[in-house]
C-alpha cells in the first residue's frame, strides 16, 4: 500500500489594506496626518486599515483617513472594499 503525504505550500504574507466604516469608540490615529480617525454619526466616514508585513512577517496595523490613504499614494496597494458594509449588522 502506498502512502501519500501532502505538503502545504507556503504563501508569502504581504501588506494589504481594506476600507472599513469608522465605528464609535475608534481610538486609531492616522498614520499619514497624525490626527485621530474619528467617528461622526451622520457622516458615515470611512477609514483604511492596513496590515503591514516586513520580511514576510506581520509587523503592525496602520490606520488612515480614506482621503489620507489616497494622498499618500496607497502605500499598501489599492484598499479592498469588497466586504465593506454601510449597514450595521
């Protein structure tokens, strides 16, 4: 009887960014402008959250105002908005 072994393929971790709604109680500070990323009830503002990897290892999370991320030249690539919801669950 032959035995089969499976080997997992290692995937290189890379920095990536997503767009999310700013939620009440958010304490993040924008990595570009240094100002708080504040919730505003009727404005439905968005933020960009980036998972930053250095040498293939997770290093930190950076938050940006959505406009600051664009002004910074999208340092972690186009921000993924695919799972962004405008309604609270």
